[in-house]
C-alpha cells in the first residue's frame, strides 16, 4: 500500500486521454442541473450558494455513548436531512438545488429565476430563516432527549462553474468559484446566519432590514448577520416571495418519518472490512475510529475566477477533473481508503482500517496525504504545466466517526460526521499550498524519520509538513544507508542506489566526502 | 618548434576514448563525451537519472572533466546546471565542483579498466546524498573536516588518533627533521623507529604531496604559536 510514480503517471495520462471535449456555456434558461451537468457539460451559473450547518451533530456523533442514545443521534441526523432536503428541493417550497450534505452541512444553490438576483438572494435568505425556525422550534421539540441544536448559515451570490464527476454510481454536483467558497467560509460554527455583501446588496429592502452589518475577523471582511424574525413576519415574507412552506406540514412529515424509522430500526456497527458507503443508509450505519483527510486544490478558486475566456475555463476544468480523479485513485487504490465525497475542488477521505488500530490508521492517512502531494507535484504538474500555480493543502485528524449515506433513492449523499472530521477540514482550510497539517496525536504515531519532516506550529497547535512527497520520505529513510555498503544499479531506466544487491549491481562503501 | 603532445583521447587512434565510451554507455546512457573547444579538454556531460524506489526520477545535469594526464589522474565532477548551492556542508565548492573525497583518499586506480564507471557510481551516490541533504539538512554518511583540518584528520587517523604523536612526528613528516630507521622511535615506546611509527610516517609521505605536508606543518606551528 503505497504511492508509486509510474502508476500515478499512467493513471493521470489515462484520465486525460479518456476525458471528452469540455464545453462551458453560461446557463441562460432553466434546467435540471442533475441531468444537464456532467464532467464535460459544464455551465457558468449565476446564483446564490447557501451553506447551513448544525454544529452540534459532530459533537453528538463523537461523544454520545453506545446504545439507544447513539441510535437517536443517527435517527436525528437522517431525519433532519430528509426534511431539509424536501424544503430545499420541492418545487412548491423553495425549488432550489440540494448540491449535497457535507456531513450535517447542507450546500444548496438557488439560480431560479435565471439572472434575477433579487429573487435568488431572497430565496437564499428565506431558506436560512426557515431552517433556523425549523431547527429551533420544530426539530428540537421532536427530539427532547438531544441537547437543543443550533444552526449556522452562510450565503454568497455570484457566478460559479457547475460540473459533475463522472462515475456512474456516485455522481456528485461540483461547483467551482468564489461564491461556492465564500458561503462556506463565513460560517461561524455557532448560532449565526451571515451573508456576504454581494448577497445583501441584492436583497429587497424588506429582507435587508433583518440584517445588521458586522466584520468577520477571520478574513477582515464585511458581512451581514441575520437578526431575529417573528414567525408571522417570516410567513408573510415567504408568501410575498411565493414560497409555500407550511411549518405544520413540516412538523407532521418529521413525525411521520420518526414513526417510519423508529429507534428499534436504526442500526450501527463497527467495520472489520473497508466500508462500502453506498450500502449504508438510515437503518445501517457505521461507527468507526477513523482518520479523516481533506485534500484541497489550493489556488483553484482564484485560477478559475481569473479564467479570461471560454478556452481558459475549459483548461481549468480539464485540470480539475484530472486532479480530482487522481485524488480519488490515491485514496482508494494506493491507500485502501474511502473517498467520502468531492466538495468542489477538494476531496474528503476516510481511513478506518485496521479496525480500532489508531497507529496504523493515522500512518495510512498521513501517507495518503503525502501521496496526494506527490501526485500533484510530481505527476499532475508534469503532465499539465498549466497547473503550475496550484498545489495541495491537506488536513488530517483522527477520532470517532459516524459513517452513513443520507437521503432517499436517486440523490443520496455519502457522509462522515464527527469532531475529527470537522478538525481535519479546519486543518486543511488553515493550510497553505503544499502544506499537510496534522495534530500531535497523529504525529506521535509516525516513524521517526517522517516525524522529523513535520515542524510544530505553536500558533496553530499543529505539526506542519511542507512539500513532503513520497520520494522525500524515501530519501529521509535512506540517510543511514551511506555508512555501509551501497549497491548501484544503472541502465536505461536510470540509476538506483540501494542497501540491497540486485542483478548486476555494483557495490562499495561510499567515500567520506570532503570540502576544501 | 615544440610539438604539442596529443591529448589522451586522440592517442592510439582514440582507442582509449572508445574503450571508455563502451564501458560507460550501457550504464549511463545519457552521458556523452565532448571536447571543450577552448581548453581542448575532454568532458563527459548529460543527465544522471536517479530513480527512487517509488519510481520518481530525478535528473541532474553533470559535467565530468578529464585532466590532460588522464587516466593518470582522476576526473573532476561538477554540478553543470547549478541546482545545488555551493556549500561546505554539502561538499560543493566554487564552480559547482563536487568534493567527493579528500584527494589522498581517492580510490582512483588508473590500471582498473572500470575506473570511470566506479567514479561515476561514486558521483551518483554523492548526488543521492545531495538529495537526502535537501530533505534532512544533514549530510548522510561519513565526511571529513573541511580544508586543512581534513588533512590533519587523515594524518591523525594514520597515526592512530594520537594528537601528541602528530605533534611529535610532524617535523619528520614535513621533512624538517631526519630520523634514522634504526633510531629509537620518538613516541617513547623504546622500539626502533622502523618497527614503530616509521611505517605510518612513510604512508603519509607517500599519499600526501610534500608541499602540502609542508604547508600543513607551517599551519600547525602557527596554531601552536598562537595558543597563549
């Protein structure tokens, strides 16, 4: 189980050879994005990207004791997702696009009516208002044995490129560009709903009045935060914008779902063999000790936002698809991990084998992170010189994780939920191009030679490895080789220096080097 | 008018050169022999392609310059593309020259038909060590001290590591003092010099150039005079 240059090279070349001609046009009429978009059929879509998260779920998935309490958490996650998905997608309600759930975090898009920024922005904000009310007043009441859940949200307005990954069984919508990123970036992780200046500016005055201006200290950016709104005012606003959300109907659907999937039907287990997430669902879940890895293509949002014409956009998308497929191959084939999902230009992976063996799990995750870096730096950039300005930023963390698949037939999301999942994502988000960020407990499990390649960063409380590739680890391990006999094999394939003899190798003890 | 002797690679209708080419070609196919038009010196240049276990190739452009008295003296190896910084810690000196070993410790054997292949193998291992230094910041494997101290270290090791013996025998080594073979050894062992340190001193005078030994002796005198 390791990364290999030649394997990676032939994989990426095969991906590029099999990739069709990419087409990127502006979306000018309504369409079903799930059917329209594909790896090669991409659209520039003007819309509002909305992220809504329930930050309590990762804590609950990590901390809740085994048994009925844990089954209740699983039930809550699934039923929350089901009702939220209905609210977002049903034509009679918000008629939006549920891009996917990233754990408990929803990513949705509003693009209808086409190019009508006011109506689109209003829908984005009203969805956040509705979901806040749903969680606080309906969902929490239905789950009194859980702590009260809170909800945070973020939304931005603008153009992003919509595409899709190409695997038959698990196709996912992918959105690339600033609004898809900023909407997630301004999430606070606590009970706040915020929108960017662009989205706020597009809102009708009636909705603007519910927001107050504030500064997001993390990015020193001006954002607008949603204040309280009475349910009567919310219902009036929904009616004004033609959105037919009935809170009593929502409440009833939640009760019906609860009756359909009682706690007695919710099951979970540990995993002895590699999890097949596609076989999971509301009644069949996994709770594992797992390392989460988030690998992000650093610089890609700027790269695609700066594409000046259609050809530049096509090139950027070709680069993305090549990187994306290779990232998945590194996870699945090189390190026997689970690709949970793509999230725009990043991949989320999970390593849970050998079962409950935190040392081997941590090592495998870090080696995968190094494999991602190796593919990017040594292979992708060689085959695609236009990717020269890009790099990988990767975060790793380990802990108790709930793994499942949310949703019903047709559109289902692979998810993993736990504090360590959120931590790995944060570690990645705080990392620069070429960095791998790992916490101390993961670092402690690594070989000494590899540990030395990571440097403690006191400000972040993490170990950071910069530009670590598979060949560098190999060389770090070879450092002791030169005090003894070395074997040199040379020929058309190059020269190989080893501590072990091979056919035709020549050997000697290396000379003491000098300078003078 | 004095006739300039033929360079080594033209002697015997270039037979020596062809033989070297044949020995190297199969093992280092990317290296090619060239003649520098300015100096008339033959050199070998091209990429040495180091292959890691994980398959990653690293190509390093080298230049191996042959001396006029080749194969009497060994060639010199250079970092032709300047990819490694000049640094004592990585044993690369001005002009990108590789300090593969302390010159008296060279294994160059002009009678060995595979001398050039062995030299290239040492260069290859030296490059591999450079790449490791890039990763760890520590020179892998054995190394001598830099400059004159490297030679003093060698003298010391031949004399069994005794600094007092180096101090006592340095005038003899440098030819500043004559010592009869049957004289009592200066180390005070009571043995004859030829049966005690005579062989070590002889080894030193064979391996190291007389002028170099003189300059090392003067340096040692200056250092000992400078000590209060």
